[in-house]
C-alpha cells in the first residue's frame, strides 16, 4: 500500500536493527485518514472471505482493527494483556511473548465475546515473529471459531512471523512488507 509505505519512510524511525517506531501515525498519535484507508484496504483484500468479527490485541492493534471493523461493518474484539491471571474460568487465555517488551503476558478474551459461529479476521499493527498472532489463533481455536485470515499493517519480512503463520495454514496479508532495515533506511519488498 503506497500511502502506508510513504508514511513509514517519511514519518517512521528505526531503533536498533529490528524495531520500527511509528508513533507519529499508528502507535501513539493516530492518523485517522490513513487508518481509514488501511481499514478499507483490509476489507478489499479479504472480501472473498466470510468475516463476522475482527480480533486484535491491545494496544497497537486496536486502531487498525477498528477501521477494518468499520469497513466490514462487523464488531471488533481486542484481547487484553495481563501479567498473570488469578481467575481463568471465564476467559480464553494464551501466554504470549512480547517482541518489543521482552516479557511474557497472559492474553485473554472473555468467553462471552467469541462463539463457534464466528469467522474471524485477525488484525495487528506489526508482524515480527508471529507470537501475538499465534496466541490469538490459539484463543480462537479454544472458542471453536474459524480464522478467516490475518491482516497486518506492517510486516517485517526479515523476521519469521509470516513463515510461522503460513505453516499454520493461515492466509496472511500485510499492507507494507519491510525487506530490510539498514543504515537508517527502510527497504520494502516489491509486491
Ligand atoms: P510478534 O508477536 O509478531 O513477534 O510481534 C508483533 C507484536 O509486537 C505487535 O503486536 C507489535 O505490538 C509488536 N512489535 C513487533 N515489532 C515491532 C516494531 O518494529 N515496532 C513496533 N512499534 N511494534 C512492534
């Protein structure tokens, strides 16, 4: 998605060798018109699939998921992250390792929010090693829901998330795919 690649190139910054910071439009301040286009693009890309719900993980996934939900006219559910759980009975739960924070947290969705009738599009802001998405897939499996696909705003294709998710049989669509980050430059995969 050209508009998104331009925003990453012009407004993103690089931290170390692997982290892209996009606080100016996606992870802190939210560029509403860009996010609106992102939502519509997810809808276009997954229009061949039946989607009854969007599922994401707090906090970075919420804004793009909301816009995708608007474009599909379906509800959005975001999984919550907690350090550790005392009561697990009424929630689906999976332990997920955070690439940016380097800690494990329990990711939960209340059992009321999912059903075995749901066809779910998973949406997240970034794909690195696929931990967050794999955790959500596990939660959806616990609920007996169908995974319609995975929509990612920014994929770092030099990490192994896509491979991991494709090995789970998932269709992964990323709106921007970063091939490499080098010497303060971001290079995209040609689509
Ligand atoms: P994964 O779970 O695929 O290893 O990593 C994806 C998750 O980690 C996303 O939910 C996102 O919040 C965070 N993340 C991974 N890489 C980056 C990055 O380069 N920049 C930002 N802002 N978040 C990232």
